[in-house]
C-alpha cells in the first residue's frame, strides 16, 4: 500500500462503515431531498434552480442542505471530515441526493437501492477536460488514486445541456451514455427571464451608478491548479495598459472562479476603471450587465452565448494548459471569438469592435437542445418520473379553461 494514500483509504473505510450502520438502522425517507455542494456557502446555480422548482411542485417534501465551501486549511479539513459524516447520513436516508461538483463521500460508499444520486454538473457544455478524461494529467487524478477512490462513480443520472456533449460526460464520469440526459442546465433559465435580467441590471447600476452609460467588460478567467488547491496567479492582462487604451468609456469587472485565491490585481490608479467583484452578485447577474465577455478557458462561454454578445479569449499560457489539462476540441478552431495573448491586441479589438455574432449563434445552437428557459422544470419532472412536458401541458389546459 502506498503510504501517501493511507489517510484517504482510512477515511474511505471509516465513512463506508458509518454509512452501512446508518443504512441498517434508518430507512430511506421517500420524500427527503438533499442538496449538497462544497463550491459555496449558500445554495446557488443549478442546485438553487432545481430546489426552487421542486418546492413549487412538491411543497410537502423534506429538503435538506449540505452547502459548505471547502477550506483547504488544517482546520478546514478537520471541519470537512465532520461534514462528510453528515453527508453519509444524508446519502443513506435521502430519496434524492443532488450535487453539482466532485463530492468525495459519494465515491466511497455503496449506495443502497432506492436512493438516486443526481449530478447537476456546474459547468455547461464540454470544453476543457475534466473527471476521468484527465487521468494522469497534472490536473487530474492518478491511476493509483483511482484504485482506492472511484471518482465520479455512483451517479444515477447526470443532466447536461445537449446531445452533443453526452459522449464527453460519459467519458469524464465513466458512465453509460443512457444515464447522461440532455434536458438543459437549470441555471441558464436565468437568461430567458427578462424580468430577472432587468433586476440584475437595476441592482448593478444602483450599486455602481458611475458605470451608467459606459460599456462593461467582464473578465472571468478559469482557475489554475486543482479544484481545492488553486494556484495564486497574477493577472495576465495589463490592466493599466488596457485602461490607457480604452479611456473613460469602458469599465472592467473582474470575477474570479470560486476556488481561486482572491488576489489584489488592481493598482490604485486603475480603480476607476477596474473592479474586482466576487460577492453580492452571481456570475449570471454579472453576465447580464456585461457588453463583452473576456475569458480564457472558462465554460461560462456557453452561458454567455445565450445572450448573443461578443466573447473574447485571452490567455498567455495556452501551451502549458494543454499539457496540464487539455480540451475536448481543438481550442483555436473551437472558440467562438478572437484569441489574444497580449493586451494591445485585446484593447485594439475592443476599440474597433466589429463583432460578427454568426459564430456565437451557431455555438449556442450546437450546445443547447432546448432554448426555452424551462430546464429546471424538465429536470424535476424527469427526476420524478413524469413526462418532461407534463407541467406545461397541464398549465395550458388550465389556462384555456
């Protein structure tokens, strides 16, 4: 036995024994639904949309939440261990256990019959490789680790944006394709709700009135390093140089991935131009106010394509990233927008914006089978064994009566 895996193996079997005891003592509660995530301290994104839809359809169900952002410190790992004990109890007693990311306790137990473990993966589409597609990459799990922990195992169902990405998720999760179900991504329902779009814009301009009548650039890079062990990186864009080129007609919002360390990238002289925003606004709300998205390898390009606005790609480490993680497609031919690796070219494109949204439109249609803002409703219906359009049809009949 490799000694470096000894703590993981010890925790694995401890959790498995606890799970077996709980499953022996306690029955599954047929109306219990648990939502679990280590990405945030509040329920958000896909989990929140599905929760809200479930509550509207099944108000008599019992809803439980294990929403706690992972802290990589020694104390954080200690807390994580006790949180995992709560998790195995919830998995053992819930009819539905719903997650949106990697979730260690799911992979070290043998789920009892009658529990559905549902993955609402936080990313949309398929872009950079993840899960089992990254085995033995610096980013991914090693073959030795997988001998002890079968990551992404035990999912009953996975819901994705469209049929085109099913093979990639099947590969990443080591699952049969018939368990990867292309009914949409719940959080993208936001982009079809004009009321929520308007609310997001009003909320933003109320907090930042000085931005009114300016063009908003949103820079949202993906994280570097491993999921709970991000690297501390410097901003690859020269913010001061970009400010000097664009003048007072633009503002730059910077939103970091939730796992990234919160660096201070903005010098005092640039604070009227650039703002770091990681609290008070969801990434969906920021996308709603952004005129142009700037990113590197982030899957939010799929979400943003629904708004049919320009996407610019900026990265100075593409070759390194290919070695560390890689993509499901050829990066340069796949991205629906121009690529830059230096600030002057980026600023020049923004100043002389001549965007052709044809590639954005095609990109959107390639990766979303449904463009109607009803993904959460379809998924909740499917989870409960209904026809995915049953609620809509019944509502139409009631309206006509």
